[in-house]
C-alpha cells in the first residue's frame, strides 16, 4: 500500500525551496539559506512521524524509525533509504529529493499496513552530494566514510572565497567535529537509494522502475592554462599568449578523445582571469569531467588531454576519482525479486552518474539503487521530470524493499 497523499504534500512543500524564478531551476547549495530550509524540512518530517533525528560528522541527516544503537548492540544493524536534497546550479526538482520524499512515503505506507520492522529503518539525506558550492562531489558521504580528508575539505573555498569551515561555523556547526563517523556507519547494514533516472534507459525499455547494478568509474580534473594579460585592441595576434586558445583546443580534444575511446568527457566550468571583455586573459582554469563503463577509457581520455595541456605549458591535476562500483549481486537479486506485482521483471541497469550509494558501497556498506523513469531523459536541468504514476511506482518498489530487508 502506498500513500500518495503524504508524497504529494511533501513534494509541494519542497517545490519552492531554492527555486530560481528566472530559470525555473534550483540553486540548493550546501550550507546556504536554501540548505537550512531543506534541513529544517527534513527535521520537521522526522518529528511529524516521531522518528529520531541524528546528524553524523559528515553533516548528513538520519531519521530513524526504531533504535539503531540498540540494534547495533544486538548485532542486527538497521536499513537505510534516502538520497540528497542539494542541487547543481539551475538543476531539476527530482535529482535527489525524489529519493528522500519516497523514503518518508515508504515509512508511511509500511505503518499504514501495520508493518513492524524487525530492524530499525532510517531515511537519510546526504549533504552536498552535487558539490556545487565547494567542488567536492558526495562530500557528506565521503566525509562520513573517511573517503575525504577533513583538512582538505574544510579549506575548500566557494566562488565568494568562503571556506567550508567558515560555512559550517556560520550554520552553527563545529568544523572541528567533521570527519569519518564509525558510529553512524555501524548503524547501517544496507542502503537502498532511490533516484530519478538521469538518462533514457527506462524510457526506451518502457519500464517505470529499474534496479541499479552499479556505477561507472568517473573523475574530475582541474586544468590551469597560463597566458599573458594584454590589451585586446593593441596587441597583434602573433604577439599574444592567449590561454583561451588553449581552452578551445582542450574542449575539442576532450570531445574527440571521448569519441575515440568510447567514453564521456565534459568541460563545463571555466574561470577566467581577469575576465574582462577588452583584456587578453592571464590565466584560464577549466574542469574536465570524464566517465565510461570501464576505467581504461577514462584514463585514456585524460592522458590525451594531459598531453595537450603539457604542450600548452599548463597543469592538469586530479581533484576526485571514483572507481567502478558494482552493487552486491545478492542484494540486487533480492531487491529485484521483492518488487510488487506489475514491477517484477524490472530492468537492471548501471549508471554513469555518481551517487552517495556508490560511496557507501565502496566503504563496505551493502548498497543497491532503484531508478524511476524520467520521460524527458534530461537531468541537471529544469527539464528533468518524473510522472506522478511513476513516482508512486517508485514508492511501492522502495516500500517492498524495506519490507524485505527490515522484516
């Protein structure tokens, strides 16, 4: 039994938070006012259900149905569902929040059915999954699992020059209490993250819900391209040392290398100094995102780009790397087998998008994912979408998963 009423109310409450009226997209960045509103919303939903709210040392929120610490002492830790609430700049409404809202809706459905979990159940909201403010993807889950050094994270600056440590302090948190949290990890024996699909896999297969099998390897690299500042109106073309030319070559090289090696490569963030219309830049900094079904094509793309950067006198530095993540076959099978009638035979598919589920899986937490059909096939954009009927199907699938794993 699902409870669409609770889903609809929660979704309506979230829709205005962090929405840009000009683009129609969302700017829900970590440790901002929008983030504060999202955290308050999550806490209020936990209170509404009488769930115990716990925040770990990575800044992630957990709403527990049952006593997780008693379960740990009994040797039978809990089950977690959820996702994240933050967004990329001008992102869509579904990427992240769909999983959190569906988690609470699944709890409501189970309670309405009179289900009493043998293991405690948590709805989780992971912090700064997108990395839009400080450039650290899955920062909350990586801090939680020890995959991100707190010192490195706390010193990162946003575009306004504010460090993560300063942002945490301004939000009432103690930056010194940031880091790996084994107590929080020990409470979770399995995680199921529901997420809107970020492509056309389920659309092409005609299925409302799919079961995730793993996450492609992917990484981010920073590229610094030096130049020489000069006047745009008085400097002959032959006398220029213009890093924008190097950037143009970089973008074209990344695309050609991706085609050649059957990978994906994107250059979408650029910082230019001094960034004036009538001045030749003194430096350009760009970021490369590269992904593929296997690691070798990604490394080949980066090697091709690195050779070009070296010829330009620039510097390429890896900022993050996530190896391929395969979710445990036994858990994936169990998840697929428990889906309700009408959703059985759900397609199984891997994804090129990074998720907190992948971070926890890499840390040894048994993890799986459910995907909900996105008819637009578009993500990280206001065009991202999921139909109400498919959202309800996702809640039904997640409800069945919790019943199976916590029963």
